[in-house]
């Protein structure tokens, strides 16, 4: 059965190929060129049998499976397994085995006719046709894929045939040349055999004579080197002859040479010592002197001390140059600046008991900045120190020791002296650097300090590499850590000073009159809600002042965080230290709890330094300093404007609601703070801010209430209520109370929401006040008036108080306008009531109280959350004045209304 090239075949079939068929195929391929293979239309016959064991390959259109199948065919042809090893296969003797070498087609065909039906024969034929088509396709694919390889292999074989012919000719010539060389070598060896012993003996005598000549000329050679200052050559020459002279020193001639050499070498050693002591030599010459002295068996410990002493003098001169650049701050100007600062703060009326006393941030008095100072220290002192360490180690530690020096443990001794030497000088250098860093009080440009510390830390790493085990890098890192911590404290002080200055500016803005659209006079404080802070663009109302203050503080915090963040920048070498970075630790089990304390100590700068010592401390300072305005004020409100108390209360409330959370989130994200170590939670700070806001608002209510109460108290105490005239109008103080209350209402409404009121009755502004409350009025003015009526009236009044709702005058207010106004009005009316209870009234005095209370009722009810509270207190005032009236004759309600509407 035959098939044409590239037939249409099923998507997946199987075929089995024997070694004999593959052999026939490759014999056919060897006789064909690649071009003819590609254009061939018919392929040789191959007998197939699907039931015989062989290679089973899946046929696919393309892809890696076909490539593996083709490679498998090649391995099968060569008898290899998957690992490339030769398979041991036994040849089959069955003539019906299509894969065997003894296959007989006639017997195979007869067997199929006998054993298979017609349908089975047709199936077998179909299967073999499919296998042949698949084989045709695979073979053509093999040719396509290996076309270039076939061409290359043909060229290579042709070239190898030519090359092997040339190689055979060359090998023949080489063999002939080697035979000739062997013959000549044998002839030379035979000729020189007799003279070999004599030549060897003469060579030995010649070498000995040259050595003796060197020994006899050695003193003159050494003198010549000494004159030319070729010390190294003289030492090397003496070392070459020292052992021989020592061995034959019993001979007079050699003894004389030895004595002359010793005298010359003693003189040379003396010159080397003098050159070493002078100290004017370069480092290279100094190292050469030490090396030569060690070769001359000088005491190594003494040389170490001399070397370090010489190096110390040079390094101390560098330290003195650095110390000359450091100048202490003058003490007097600092005290004057501090006193000026304190006086200005006291004049502003701000609390000073716990506030930080910030001195004026002066620039260093030295001529060079911190970066230039560190550069000079690194380029001079640190570089010289590294050079000394390198030279010292090369001479006394890593240098190859010979002779007796190798058994004296010189490296251990020298290493100990070097560590002590470096630690001593480094401590002095660190002291100077620490002093210079402390002079950096200005916080305007933190990048200069960070760059200086980075350079300082980076250069110290060279010392760590040259001197392993030294504590110098760790101490340098401690200086960087202290500088960073101190800079955080300076930024905290700067933030605190900025906050106090901002409050002073706000206070001045509140105290400066300025006409504006929203400017409303503040009662009792004598200030306007609007005021100029600094220039024409200054805020002129409380909301603008609050917004400006809050924004300026927040911007200042962001600026400080950006400056401090420079310590943790990626290009800063010390930012990878555990103190500056917090590595994230995931605790998976109790067995890992051992590592928790280790990781908690890392990232201390970010968590405890920036977050706790800077941000959290500043937030606490804002709350504490705000509370101090309440603690330092007297009974009359002190010198703090009530508007400032109201503004600070709203500022603290805003901090509690959003600002604190925003600042801490910003800090945690910017510095990658992980809360493994104990940190102050946001809820604690929010609670503290809310407590400060509540205290400030309560104090504001108290101050404003006391201001109005003071006016009412003076108006009651300075009037003769017994002999007063008949009332014709409302007293001016009552009008002032209403005006101030209205101003306070407007002021509070600028910062706080309205709040919730109870439903008002339709006649709230027309509520009448009787001389007594309802129970007492009925008892006092009943038709059956008896002398026992006053006692009954007092009894009924007390019973009425038992069943009336208790009013807490100084209770905490809520953060809304209605609650604040209610608290102020309660304090004012309660003061009015207590003042009335201390006075005695006549008829017209009682009537004047009636008029005043009705006037207050007309306006005050709209400010409070519950109008019944105003009704009750005013009722108590009128009733109390009636109790203390000598002639209680109340005024008609219509007359009262006319007077109040007119007034």
C-alpha cells in the first residue's frame, strides 16, 4: 500500500515502526538530496502492523509533541532509550513479526487471511493506510525541520574527508621528525657521558667562589649603600649573608667580616631610628623605616609605640584644627532673648506655667556650617586615621613575619595597641562632632544636617572595614541617633513656639478693631470678631481666624514631617539602621514571641521619635496649653478674650473629629510606622482633645455668664429699690444684657451648629409674670386673707419647689449654640435671682423688677433650648422680689407690655 506525500490524515493516529523499516528509510534518505526530498511526490513502501509492539506516536498537526515524536524515531533507529543509553534488544525470529529481521510478507498475509474476516481485513487495511499517511507526513516534516542540518552535515562530512587526508600527511612528517630527534639525543648523551661529573663539580666550585666573593665584598657594599641611603638594599644584603657569617663565625676571616657588618648595620639602624623620631617623613618613608627596623630585629612593641606616637601627633593636630572652629554660644544674649520671649508671652496673656521656654533660634557662631565641618573632619582626621590603620596593619599585623618574630605573637599585641589607639582618638573626634552638632539650633534647613550626618556615618564605615571589631562605627551611629533625637526635640519646641505665636497673633487680631461685613462686637471682651492679623489679607471673622490658625498649624506639621523624613531617605546610609527603620514582623505562633521584643526596639526613631515625641507630644501640648487658659483665668475671666476661648474650643473639637486622625495617619504612612511597639492610640488623643474642648467651652460659658452677671449684680446693688420712682421704661442695663446676649449668640453661631430646641408655644414672647407663682398667688391674694397667709405662702412655695424640675446652673454644655446660650442665660438669671434675694424692695421697686423681667422674657426665650427654663427663673426673680417687698402692689400687665414695647 502506498500513499502520496502530505496526505490528509486524522487529527490523532498511531503507527509502529521497526528498526528495519527505519534502516530502509534512512538508506533512502542518504541517496537523496534535500531538494529532491522536498519535491518528491512518492515515498518508499513501509510495512506496518498496528498490533506489534513498537514505538507508538500521536500524530498532530504541529507543536512540541511532533518534535518529540520525531526525536523518538531517531532514538529508536539508533537503539537508544530516553536517557540516551543503548538498549539491549533481542532479535525476534518470528517471520510474522513485522518489526523483526526475519519478517516474511507471504506468511504474514496468509496468516491474516486465515485468522481474520473480511471486515477485519478491511479495518486492518484502513489502519495501515492511516499509519502510512502519518509516516509520510512525519517524514516530510522531519526533512523540512532538518533541511539546514542535512545540508550542513553533508558539507561537514565532505570537509572532514579532506581534512583527515591532510592530517594523515602531517602526522607522518611528525613521526619522522620525532625519530630524528630521538636519534640525535641518544648520540649527544653518549658523547657527554664521561664529562658530566667533571662539569657538575666545576659548577659547584664556581658557585662557592661567587658566594665567598659576595661575603668578602659585603662590608664595602654595605658602606656604599649607607652613603647612598639605600637602606633597603643594605638590609637585604645583610640578611642574605647573616646566616652564613653566624655559621662560620669561629673562623677568623669570617669573624672579621661579621664584626664589620655588625658595626655598619648598627650605624644604619641608628640612622633609621633618627629618621623615625624626626617625624618629618611621609607615610611611605615611615612605613619603610619600620619595616627595615623589624628586619633588623628591633623590639616590635617599642616600634608599635613609636609608630602610634608619631601618628598621634599628626592626628591631634587635625583635631586641634577642628576644635578651633567650634565656638561656644555667648550666654548673655541667650538670656536676654529668653527674657524678651517670656515678657512678650506674658503680655499676650497666654499661659506660661507649663509652656516651653523657647530661646531664639540663633545660627552657629562658627564661620563654617556643619557640612563643611564634617567634610574637614572626614577629609583630614578620618582619612589620616584610615591611612595610619592601613600602614600599621601592613607592618605589624598582616606583614609576613620571619625568623624569631614569627613566634612572639606580634599581631595580637599590635592589634590590641591599635584598638586602644583608635578608640582614644575617635572618642575625642566624636566629642568635637557632638559639640558641633549641638550648635545646630536652627531648624530652617534640616537637609544640611542630614547630609552632614550621612557623610559622617558613611566615612566611618571605612574604619569598620579596616578594623573589624572596633566600636568606632557603633559610637558614630549613636551620635547620629542622638542628633536625630535632638533635632526632633528642636522641631517640637519650634512647633510649640509657632503655636503660641499663632495664638498671640489671633489674640491681637481679636483685639484690633476693623470694620467688616461679618464683624460683630464681642460682649465683655471688648474685641471684634473680625480683625487684622498682619496686613490687608488678614482674616476678619472667627471662622476665618479658625481656618487660618488650623491650616497654618497643619501646614507647619507637614513641613516638619517632611524635614524629619530626610533622616529615613533611601539614599541616606544610616537610614537602614534598625533605629531608623521598622521592619514588619508577622507573628504566626507562640514560638515566635521570642523575637517580638527584638523587633519592637527597631524603628524607634519612626515610632517613638517622630510619632510619639513629636506629633503626639505636640497634640498633647495643644490640648494642655488650651486647658491652661481655663486654669489661669480668674473669676472675672482674666485677661483672655472670650472669643479666644470659643475659638480654641472649636479648634480642639475639630482636632477630635478629624485632624488628629489625619495627622497620625499621615505620619504612619509617611514613616511606615507599625504598631508593634506601644504607641498612643488615636482614641486617647481624641478623648483628650474633646476633654479640652469641653473644658474651654464650659469656661467660655462661665466667663460670658459672669460678665453679664457682673452687670446685673452692679445694677441691683447700686440702686435704692425702696425709694425708687415709678417705672416708666426698661432699665438700660437690661437692654445691654439683651444686646450682649444677641452678640454672643451671633458669635457662637459662627463656629457651632444651631442645636435642638423644644417646641415653642405661640405666646412665648407675651408670657406674663405674676408677683407670685400660681400657687403662691392664689394663697396670697385670696379673698379670705388672714394673718397666717405668709406662713402658708412660704410653705406652698417650698412644696412647689419640691415638685419643680431641678436646674443645674453650672452643668457641662453641649457643642452647639443653643446649649451654650442656655448655659450663659442660666448663670446670668441665677445671679440676678441671688442678688434680688439680698435686697429689700418698695412698691415701685417691685414694679421695676416686673418690667425688667418681662423685657428679658420678650428676647431671651428664643436663645435657650427650653423656654420654660427662662420662665421659671424669671418667675423666681419676680416672686423673690415680691417676698422682700414692703408694699407688694404689682403693676398691671397691660402697662408692663406698653412700657416694654416702647422701651
